[in-house]
C-alpha cells in the first residue's frame, strides 16, 4: 500500500519565524511527484510547492522550500518569515508515474501567532 | 481565468436519497478528479475523468459514480445515501491529468446526511 505520513497533527509558529512540517511516504516506484497543498478555512486546496522525484535540487517558491530526501522517503516543507495568512491545514501528497490520483497525508494544522 | 467551480456549495440530504454534485473545470482543462474529505479518513480519491472516459477509480462502493461531458464538466452521483457519506467533496482539474501537472481544486461541496 502506498501511504503518506504527516507525524505532526498540529504545529505553532510565531510571525516572522521559520517552521518545518514533516512528511514521509512509502512507495515502491522510483519515479513520482510530490506536492504540498494548503487548505485554509475557506476550504479551497491551494498548491504551495511541488517536487519531481528525479530532480535532486530542492524546490523553492518564495518563502516556501522543501527538503527532499529520496533515500529516506522524506519531503518536509519549510516556511520562512511566517505570516498570519499562512495559518491553514497543510497536506503532503504524492502521485506515482503510473497513477492519476493524489495520495494525501492526514494533514498538519499550522497556527501562526502574532 | 475562472477557477474550478463546484455546485452546490452546501447540500443536506436524508439517508436513502441520492445526490448529484457538479464540477466545472478551469477553461481548457480536460482532466477532472474527485476526492472525498472526512475528518476520520482524510482525503480519498474517488475517480478521474479525461475526455469523457473514467481512467482511474478509487476504492469506493458502486453507489459512487460519475461522468464527464464533452465540455469537460463533470458530475458525481451518490445513490442510497448513508450517514457515512457526509463529507466535503472536492473536485480538481488539470490540463490533461499528467503526473507532473498540478491539480487545481474547487471550494468543494459540503454534503450532510441526516
């Protein structure tokens, strides 16, 4: 079975600080794609960042970056200079090269305090 | 460009009834996927359509069905509703459903079963 594990149900960070959300996954495939999605209370899932497994370089999108460790099957998200608008549920997901579905973790609820 | 539109936003039904949810993808997107989100099970893949054909199906009973029209709009139908079908149903679209293509989500339909 292909699974995604987010071991931190809740995280808290102060404004302007940095926080890292953890994600591990399990797949027997060598080629796949990894994603982090954000879901604010408005419910819409918003793509934060994505990573192709064949690329060694970690993806970066403004204040968001990932630490991709393929051998360890780890894909953590780092948020720098946290802002109040970053408060949301964050979901880690992956899609294999042989499937169309996104496989999601259970999510991490991020609270940002002033 | 308009995003993914899901209607209705909220729906209340009783056990045994059936329901149809609608999803209009981003203009030009031909792949539409459906997900069920519940507090207990998290986000689970229902099915994916491309050019009016179901390409992939998740592990849900036959009461859950869908279709896609020639304009890429998609509908999802759930028959003989059960209390456990209460969930947020999310629709996502992408250009062609390619593995590296991000899925863009709608705001979801909140279905409550009484």
